[in-house]
């Protein structure tokens, strides 16, 4: 009989990725499919320290100081750009709000972005870079938004996956 701990520590295939953003531009990067435990898959996703968008490449910097460079010619399938179409709300000075008002702002749907507010764009790296430069004169180091670890339900040949042990 399986206990919760044994099930949690069982290896299976996980698709692991991260999402970074700057202003209204979101960048989703799929790190790969790994045959490992759920906890280790989460550690893999959390190992990305920074993402830098340059004119013709994306650089992923990991917490161990290793890096990977993505280009339009190399690993193009691993990333996609999305734009947030929801109008930006004006900034609030929350220092003057009561705790209840702060709680109300946090739960206010006007400040929440949903999947319906996101539009996938078929951009190459240079287009995304120029968009940020033109629209916002933005920096190229993106901010972390989220990571995902999705168990796969299909049987996958383990030769095609990275064994993350």
C-alpha cells in the first residue's frame, strides 16, 4: 500500500517551465521534460535566477551561475511571447490606505490579470526586444512571474527525457 510520502517521491515525467515579464510583455520558457520527483521538478524550475532579453538572444542564468542562450534558430520551440491586453491601472500609494482598503485592492479584479487578458504574439526575439525598447525604454533583465511543473499523463520514451536525478 502506498503512503502519501511514497507517492510524492515517485518519479514520473514533468514538463517544467518558467515565465518572466517586463511591463506588459510576458515570456514563457519551457525548460524541458524531466523524469524525476515533483519536488525535484519544482527545484529545477526554481533554479532559474534571471532571464535577460538581448537584441537577438535570450540568456537564462541559473543560480549555480550556469547559463543557456536561446536564439530564433536554436530552441525556438522552447519559448513564446504574450502581451497583456488589459489596460494598466494607475499606481496607488498604499501607505495611506487602511488594512481593509489594502485587502480590498488585493482582491480587486481590476488589478488582476487572467488568461483572457493575455494574447500570444508570434514574435521573434528581436521584435520583442525592439518592442520593449520603443514602448518603455525598458531594461532587458526580466522579472520573475511564475514557474510551472506539469505532470504528463502519457507514457513517454525515457530516452527522450532528461533523467534529473
